């Protein structure tokens, strides 16, 4: 039975909260207003109540006996979308379907939140902006350990940094007002790039770093072909499905916690892996595309 209702994104500070409270009181239900712009997403932290938690003003928002009403906003749509997807499997939600649609459905930040909801492990993470970082600084400071990794939207390692302290973290956050991913640093000297096409693993490459951090071949990393386990194949295929992609480059690291997914690349660079794979990966993909188009046109 619902005992509490949280409304997200009510811009009306007077009439709406009052009317909502009056209506809730008739059902013996408490209510409150929370702005998504003050929220962060906590992945793998918190009290273990959920794989992904929503935090506002240093407080975990409840899911037990709590329902959510998500109003549409034109200023914080991406974060509202992420929060909506997280809440779908955790609470009773009243919302327009538009809140569950985004052109960033396969973005690295989206996948950091979505994968754990389906039981796929990622490094412990915080999703925030510079403003919501300040609103939740105590919570974040209590959770993260340095060094950590900061990621913004981008490709080929151009928007990924290893951060040594709080000052460096805050400087990166100040670069823009966009959502930023703060992840635990997972020590490794290599990771795996797994190419998935139409629910099948095409090949897997072991990428080793030249500097102890960037494994990207485009930033000097070395590549060689590697065999992966059936469980690793399953995880990569499932991650690609969750990203709603037909072709993906899934970045995976083997850790003492088991396989962790760093990223699901929606437009993976292929040609630089031909030598390591032992065949032309890009040509393989193009041939598969043309073959399907020809079959469907008959």
C-alpha cells in the first residue's frame, strides 16, 4: 500500500503542491516535491536497497511504499529520462511515455544506469552535474575513493580522465553543465573490446595500455585477439540488446568482482582492429548489412 507520493519537476511552488497535498491527505498519504535538477544517481553505493538509487539533498529517495508522479520538463529532460527508467522497475510511477524516450538511450551515461537494472555489473558510479554535485556533496564525498574516473559524453577516450583528488574532480565538473559520470577506478593493464552484431559475438580484442590507464588503441594502446568465456559473451550480447543496438563495441574488464562493463559503444571504430582480429571487421559488418538489405528487398 502506498504511504508516500513524490512529485518530480513541479515548477509551481504554490498552488500545485497545496492541491496535491490536500488530495493526498484524503487518502492518508503524505507527499513532497523534488526537483530532478537537484538529484544524482548512485550506482552500486547506498544501502543496497536497489542497484541504482536516486539521491536528493544527500538523501536516498525511498522506493518502498512510495509512488512517483513525474511531470515533464523542458530543462532537465535527460536526467528526468534516466530517473524515469530507474523508477520503472522499482516503484509505482505515473508519467507520460515521453519521459521514457531519449535520443541518448545508448549513451555511456545511460548505460551506466540501465545495465545494473538488468543485473549486469558496472563500476560503482555517480551520475551528476556540477550543480547537483554541490547539492549532494556530502553524500558523494562519503562514497567515492580517489583516484576515480570522470567521463563525459564523447568517444575514443577523449572525454575520460583519471582524477586524483576533489579539486581535480570539481574542475572537470565545472567544464559544463552536462551530466557527468564519476566511476570508481578499477586497476587494470588491459580491457576487452567485444564486437557484437545481431546478437552474436563477431570477435573479441584484448587492449593493453601504453600509459597504465588509456587502453584505447586510438590513444596508443596495443591490440590482440583473445577468446572470451560464454558468460562474457552473454553479458556483451545482453548489454547490446539493452542499448537497442544491432552493432556495438562492448568494453569489458575482468575484475575480482567478475566482468564489469565500462561502456557500450554505439559507433565502434572497426578498421584499427583488423590486424588483431585477423580479418577485416568493417568489411564483415558491411557485407552483413548489404546481405540483409538484399534479402528484405526480394
